[in-house]
């Protein structure tokens, strides 16, 4: 998809060095930024566990460790430990539709996965057929929209009008798929705007860490089609990105998309830093 101008195999070693250097730099920075926080979280958990055992002397360490393991196993199987048996199913149609979308788009949040042998086997074959189908769909949709835009451009003589039309398309798509949805997710989920933008970027880049997932808070009542609508947003946003790439956008222009994303993100961060109150429980986060 990316239109890099690699002219010969002699560029291979240089690209390899640049690629692994980029990985090494990223690993170093992530380690610096996250390692201390992880250590603090681990120490905080151990302190809380010791305080819990001191307050409830009828429990011993092994029993608590066993219970914690049960909680972790439940979470790995898609059951939120903070909920109860009356919480909505993770496998209702809306959630299943959302899951199917994360499979074919290769996002794979990791917060929900098949636990039965039959479900796992079906998921393998479903992904084998669905991933190429999704790529073909996005590619064809991008080409069709590009052809329609090409016809419109041929009917326009002025280069200024063409530039304005392309800019309008670019800005409108960015607003519809990169700016407005994160704001809506932030409002519905009770996230900060920064968390909403983070979720949108991690989703549309198909990284899908799974630390933030829509419709995963058992304390909230979502409309029945909420996760299905989120899945549709993902498909059409990826189609828009495919169209941008099919229009011959260079990596420089894609970089400008990221800049627009960041610029639109900054004022909301400033506003929310003044008015936003952090929720007491971040149940949308994975442990």
C-alpha cells in the first residue's frame, strides 16, 4: 500500500538497518516510559494484597492466590469479574458482529476470544477466508470511489477547484472517521478525550492492544446495536483510508493525516484537563 520509491536491491540493507534501528529506539523509549509505572503498580498490588490478608485473617496467602487466578481466568475468557450473572452476554449478536469485524480486519483486541474447541476451529477457517475477503473489499471500494472522484475531476477544469475538492474530501473524511467517533466514544464510555483518540488510532492502525474496548463496561447500559455500529465505523474508516492510499497519497500525505489527528486532539485535551474528573473505576482496562 505504501508507495515507497525503492529503486534497487542495494537499498535493502539500508532499509533493514533503518527498520531495526527504529525498533531499538522504540523499545528503549517504551522501556523508559513504562517500566517504572509497571514496578509501581506491582508494588501497589502486593501492598494491597498484604493489607487484605491482614484485615481478613481467616484467609491465607494460597487461598487468595487461588482466587486471584480464578479472576484472571474469568477475564481471559471474556467475563468481567466486577460484573454479575445478569450482565449482558459477551456473545450476543451485536458483540459477535463486532468480534467478527475484529477478526477479518486483523485488529484482534484480545479481550474476547473463542473458548470452545469448535469456536476456535471455526475462527481459524473464518479468518482464512475473511481476511482476504476484507482486503479485497477495501481495495475494490477504494478503487470504485477513486474512479468516481476521477470522473468528477475530469469535469472540472480549474486546478484550484480540484485542490479545494480534494481538500474538502480529505478534511471531511478526517472529521467523520478520525475526530467525531473518538469524541462519541469518550462521551459514552466515560473516557478522557485522550483515551478516545488513543482507542481510535490503535483500532484504525489495526494494532488492537485491547486495553481499551468499546461496550466492555458492565456498569453501563449500552444500546443493543452499539458494538455493531462501532464495527461498521471500523470497516468504513478503513475503507476511507484505503481510498486515500488509492488516490496516490504518499507517506508524506499520510503523515499529514496524523498531524491533523494530533492538531484536532490538542484543544480537546486542554478543555478536558480543566473540566474532566477521572472515573473511580477503569473497568474498561485490562488487568
